[in-house]
C-alpha cells in the first residue's frame, strides 16, 4: 500500500503549485513576521495558531492588493462592458489556499512557513468556510466568479454579507441539530469595508402621482454598507471584486417622530433594520414566503442597481453626454445576470429608477431593462418557485407593485393580440396569479423582463422550454438557451487534488488548468501501465489521507482498501438518499444471509444538510445514522460494509472527500435535478458515477461514453409514462422480496429498537405518496450496483475507466460555461492577455 508523501517529499515536488524562488520565500517570511508584529500585535511567545493563520492571510492578501487596484484602473481606462452577477448566495468556502494557487504562491508560502517551524496545512485548517450559500446554486456562483476573473472579464459578484451563513450541522443521537455559523467571530482578513460607498435602501411608504412624475414617499430607510472581497484569476494578474452588502440602521433611525421620549429603546430598535443581513435562509429548492426574505431580495437589488448606475455614469466613456444622463448605451455597457428568481426585483427596480428618477420614457426604459437583464433558471420543482403574496408587496414595495401590474398588462395585451380569445393562455402566462391569495410569479416576471433565459444542463433546458415555460417558449423561442454548468478546475482539481494534477501535468503539460478540454490528451495514456499505476496510487493516497481524517475528527475507523461509495449533497427526497439506504440494507441482508461468501468491501458515505423545517429530510438523516449504527456494530459484517454519515458537509469537507471517492452517486429521479455540479467534481477527480439519466449526467455519459458510467433506471419519458399510468409503490413491494424485507425492517424497528415506530412517516411516504418513485428504480439500481462490484474487483479495468472519465471531463469546466454566457448572452469576448503585474509599468 502506498504511504502518503512525507513533508520533505512534498516540498521537493516542483509542480503546478509554482516554483518557490529564494527571494519569494525570504519576502514571505519577512511579511509574515511584520504582520504578526504590526497587524496582530503579537510575538512568537504569545501567538496562537490562529494568529499565525491571520499573519499568513494578510501576507498573501498583500500580494493581491496591487493587482486588485491595477485591475480596477485598467477597467476604468478601457471602459469595457461590465458583467454583474446577482445572487443571494455565494458559497465561497475558504480563501487562503485558493489565493495562493491562483497567484502561484503556494510553494513559496509552504517553504517560508516550514522555515518558520509551522505547518501550512495546519494553518489552512483554521480558516472558517465562508458558507454564504446552501448548495449548488451558491457554489456555482463562486465557481463562476473564479472563471470570470480567469477569463479577464470585467465582472462583479453582488450579494449579501450574511452575519450567519449556512448553519453548522451537529449529529446528536443520530438526529441533525443546527448551530449558528458565527463565521465572522474572529474577523475576516479577506474583506475590505467600503463605508464611503454606503447607499440608502427604501421600504414601505406610499406612492404619490404628481404632474412632475411618480414619487415614492414616507419610506423607511436602511443603509447598505459594502464589503469588498478580491477574486483573483489564475496567474493573469486580474483581480475582480465580489461586493457584499451589510444592513446598517441610519443614525436617526426611530429617533425622528416616534421615540422622542425613549432614546434607549430607539437605539435598541436599530437591530430591526440590521436584521436584514443577519442570516442566510437555509432552504435549498424550497420557497418560504417570509417578509424578511423579501426584504433581503430587495435590499441586495436596490443597493446593487444604485452602484451599477453610479459606475455607469462615472465611467470614462460611459456617455458623450456631459452629465451622463443618457441611458441609450446602458445595455452596451452593463449586463445583469439573475441567478435564479431571487434577484428578480432588479427588473421593476431598474424600471423605477429609469422612469421615476432618470425620467426615461416608459417604452424606452422597458427596452433598456430587457436588453440588460438575463435570467438563469435553476429548478423545475414547483415548491421551489417564488410566488410572493401581492398583499406583502403592497405594504413593503408599493411602487414596485404598480410597475409589475403595468408590465403584466403590457405583456398580456401582447399575448391577447397574438392569441385572441385564449383566456386560459392569459391565465397561465400572467405574472399575477389569481386565487384566494393573489401572488406574483417571479419566474414569469424574469422571463418577460429578460432578453435571455437559460437552463443549466441540456435536459433541464429542454424541460424549461417544453414544460415549465412552454407558453413563453412558443411566444419567443429565440429567448431560450442552454448553458450547461461547470466547476472551476483551480479549486476542484489543482487545490483539492494536487497529486492528480501533478501526474496529469507530467503527461500533458499545465495547459489544462485554464483549458480543461486538453484533458482529452490523456486518452493516449489509457493503456499506459505507468500512468494506470500512478492514477491508482494517487487515489489510494487520497483514500488513506481521508481515512486518517475521519479517524481523527469523528473517531471512525474505516477500511481504506474498501470501495469509497459517496453521496454528498443536500438531503432532499428528489435526490433519493433513500434509494442509497435501501441498497445498504440489501447488501447487509445479503452478507448476513451468507457470511462466508466473499463480498467487495464498501464504505458507504452519505453527507449533507437538511433544511431545518424539512421533517422528511431530517428523518432521512436519522434513518442513515440508524442503519449505520446497526451495520457498523454487527460482528458478522466486519469490514465488508460500513455506513458513515459525514457530519457538517461543506465546501472544505468536499475538498477532502471528493478526491478520495471511488464511486459517485447521482441518483435523482430523471427530470428533477436541473444539472448537479458535484457529479462533475467527482468525475474530474477520478471517481466513477452511478446515476440516472438526469441533469448533467446525460452529458457526462455522452462525453465519456455511456458504458463508462453506471447508468440505470427510468428516463424522463419513462417517468412521464408511469405518471400517466399511476405509480403504485405496493406493486414493487409485493413483487421484489429484497425490497420488501428492507422496508419491513425499517417499518418494524429493526434499525430503531428503542423506538420501533420511529420511521413510520418514511415508510408511509415511500408506500403511499412518493413523488420521486424510489421503488420504481430499486431493481435496476441494485442490479447496476452489482456491475459496480464486478468492475471494482478488476483494479486495472476500473482505473482505465477512471482515466477515460477524467480525460472526458473537460467540457465541465466553468471556464467553458462562462465563455458561452459571455458570447451568447452578455455580448463580450473573454480576454486571454494578462494585465501587467504591479512591479512592471502599466503599458
């Protein structure tokens, strides 16, 4: 078994992590000591490991500053079209190592820290994740920022600086318990507050129609304070900005008319305004119509649009108009991408600013708005679609409600003219949904207010066109596009799997880091025995390292020679962690039934968070932990099978588990997972996929060849056919003995002896109202898992398939995705030339 590399060996590897010049090392040491002394006011006698982390973070940040300032100067001078990526989530994870990788500083820092008698990896582990996202949508935004900087686009990420990000998950007695994520407790060395750009955001009030135009008056004001975080491109000296807004109460808050008598109460009430940026809503693929959430959505939009317009007006060539009040060129200089419907209020807010404030003619304003905005749809699940009560808008955003009504009227007039007498079509296509509670359909608002609408994988974009927005597609087919998601190869290969990145670079050079399609060159090495051995060796080292981590962190011992079978993602019925559970139970029953037979040893790892209010998802976690409790303590099983729940799955844990995985589970019901991006991370890191023909799995199978993935189960057409026929879970229960045995065990309390009825809700759902048809795919899944076992017993064949998968994963780089957005939606061209570094003259 290959031993992990020693520290000395790791240091000797001159690799894709950048060659450490002696001057660089001395410079890093000097800077580190200076920050320890002057920034942290500590000496080596009293400094804690956290102080050392902060000293290093400030040292690395210093290398960003010159490039950051220079990048912004460069944009000011060249005045390119600017891209604004609006998202309520940016799931960034840790920043230190990513910055070192992108600046080519990793080896210099490693060596300097080693010379100081410290361990770089230990310091990296101290950094808190910036968990400002729930899952795929927020992590996609983070990957996109990395790619936009690497491609030299003048791009800005805009979102909210939540004081508390996604909760920390503790498992207590097998149940999920949430803990507040106080990620800013020790400060954040990567952000810079910009109080000089603080902006007012208005809520409530009333609308007055005057001869001079419309006025929104008597509003309550909350201030938006920007915090900027640098986003470095890969070795191109570009550093873009992510600007996150924090809510501040104005100094006269509640002191105006009300609380003249109670000054103390008035000051305490400032919290009410500042609660807007307090906490991330922890729902993934679920809409919860809370007023605070609507405030968050308007808060980020209102602050961002003021900032965009300020930058447009002050840009060097923004307009020939001396005071730059001419908005004709606005869509040529500004692109706004809406990451799902959460920032949909950008559409009425831009209209409000253009019409009410800038006095642009209504039709002209509408043309400008549509040409500026574009919308990405992320889900087809009906419970995830945002539908806000009109009554809430009336109170909170009265002017925006008027504007939405007017836009909807224009839209419906157009539809009525094209389809006279088709009342049902008008009802289906309206932005306003009639009913006991009138609601605003934010997706419809986004479609009518954007010049481009895209899904995030080919199959999803087809569903968007032919099902979710069918009527809109018939009206304007040219609006609808596909942009298959991608992941950044910097974080998801170079940073998290340096061993694999090194052996790839040895064979094909380093070009793949910024052009992942070059991985295709690895097809030449599929039968190269040395390369096969190297790939297997790197995987084994990653598995040993992860096994050691699990033992240290969670006190669980696992067999590193077993198959690491991994399903990590948010816990949701549609993602079908329950199907995985049924396989685990089936394997267990087969081992118990025939203990002397040889089995392929497996460690099944399942991780992910459940939304705190999602009862079924929490029950699924309890079921996984309970199954593990029984299987892991059964002496008949030994180390043939283990079931581990990975607590508190987050970006920094993904970076550890993904490089160690042998098998990646992507088993959602066909037609439910818009794309998935975890699937791509596993593929590029040398795991094989077992999955349904859903989301980007379809395109992964197309790239690598269906025979190089383990594809099983119903296709979208089969699911639709089964819906028409009527899904009857009991038929499967009656006809499949192993399934029946598993369900009976869950039902009878075999896995919950102290509370036999514990899982009655889960069984009842599976038997009588399972929207995601777990039983319908059970038989095909179990059979497919048998094929996985067969192949795993032939390590050479397995590794050849792994190499083919890695070689065919190039399409799934976010660089490719962003290049398509740039050319086909934003109308800009990526720029290959690097900005000169700060130590060279600008020209």
